[in-house]
């Protein structure tokens, strides 16, 4: 494929020229994927939308739970979608996921901090923010959305979570179908400009996001004081890769390892336009939602925590991007060293007092559960039924 054969959305033309001077092949691939969705999931959703919501949920539940009897009379594209998920690719090694799972639970608090203050904000600095802004997924339902993200990541890193019957596997496939539904709603609305922005929730944006959630997140984790071996790091990144595959990212834009993911992230950032109003709104809504996610509702306590999250986030993403996103103009001097010192202090106490280490890790896990969306009824298989979050039933 040559540059002349690529239909490039208008927003990406200036950045594409810069990126192509660095890595023409990857730049070509990225912009080509801005015009791609998810053929299997999109075809399945097109058929499911002909049915009533209870029937849609029944088929999705049957497919994810492998209830072949209930799935038997589903439309052919729905059957093909679920058949495409199995067996897993040859590169999936469940045993190799174990070190990453162990590392996640040893550092869960710092990982959440790096995720919210670093990776998610950087994602919202791109055109990824537009779909969230239009639908209102963070503007109107920010706390629930952030808790859903946390729940997904937690389940990915539960023991056996990425096996066929694990909740990490289930939630990755569910996220894929939700994306396909939102893609359909956006593509058929007057709010989305395909000529400027490409396909809604494009393969390029999903590939960029998973590269950020894995290799870029690892860099932020290190800056917050997380320590891990190369084996643990590679395992963590491999878990996210399989989740990306299940979420429908084609292997043509799905990273293979850390180096590949970081290159994709950097080229994607070059191609994406500079943050605009949607990015500013979404990034700040994310920061403002953080205290509510962990149950802090007192106005003074919430204000103090938001101020601290802004400082940590600014230290992670850098002053230039923080200023573009309209962050408060605060100093970050000593913020990350202090954060790392607190991490080291907890680890030192843990080594000295085994009971304290066990109690601290239990506290970390309990806090992670509190910051995640759990429902006594189990995983929901409902889909959004309206473009705008305030008019859609909860899902």
C-alpha cells in the first residue's frame, strides 16, 4: 500500500506527513486503520439490531457463556462472530501470563494511579476523546465508566482471567460488542464527521489504546516506583495483547511486544491532531471523577485529592500536554520522588513485618474492588440503546 492509495481523514493529514518522515510503513498502516472498524463484530451487531433487546442480550450471553443450544438459532453473522474467537491464536500462552498477574497485584494501587493520571489522559489527548464527548460516556456517567475500565483491567489480571471461561476473556469480548454498537450509533448520526475523523472507534484508535494500556503504562508505573522483572513486564504486556485481540484489533495494527507497542504509540501521537476542546473536557472530567470512584464525596477531601491527582498527572504526562489540556498551573517539583518514597516505605515495612505486608496487599485489593463496577447479577450483556448516555439505559 502506498501513501497515495490511503484514504486519509482530514484531521490526520498534518501529523501524517511528520510521522511518515520517521516511519513511513507504520504511518501508512496507522492512517489506513483509521478507516477500519471490526468486520465480524460490526456484521453481528447489524443483525442483532433487527431484534428486541432481550433477544439481543440472550444471544450475547449464550455466545460468551458457550451455551450452544441457546445460540443455535442465532443469525449467521452472530454465529460467525463467536466462532472467530476460538481457538486462540498460536501466540497465546496462558502459563506466560502468570508473572504479569503476580506483578499486577503487587503494584495494583500504583498501576491504577498510572492508568488514570497517565495513560487514560494521554488517550483523551487524541481524537479518541471525540466519541466519548459526543456520547457523554464520561460527561454524564463518568464514575461508572471509569469503574468499568477498572473492572475490566482487574479481571484481565485475576488468576486464569484470560482463559476461555475467565471474566477477563468475557469482559474483553463484551467491550468489543459495546464498541461495535457505539460505532454503529455514531456512524449513523449527524454528530460524526467521517471525512475528518475516519471510522468511529477505528482499529487504529483501539490499537493505539491497547499499546498505551500496556507498554506506555509500564513506563508510567516505573516512574511511580513499581519494580518488576523483565519477565513480569513482558507478561503484563502479553496479557493486554490477548485482550486487544479479543476486543477485535486486527493483527495488522496489534503490537507484538513492548518495542512494537511503544513505536505504535509514538507514531500515533504524531499523527493525531493536537488536543481540542473535546480532549480538554474529557481529560479534566476523568481527573474530577477519580475521588468519587473510590468513594470520596466530602467536598473538601475531594478537592484536595483532585489537586493531588492533577499534580501526579502533570508530572507523568509533562507540562506541555498538561497545559494543552487546561490543567491548573501547579509545580510538580518532588511529586514523583515523594510518591516513590511512599511506595518504598510500604515495601520496606512489608519486608520487616510479614503480617503488615499481607494486610497492605489485602487493603490494595479491597481498594481495587471498591474502585471497580461489580453487580450481584454478574456481567451485564446489555448494549447501549441510544447514542447519548443520558438517554440510554444502563449497560
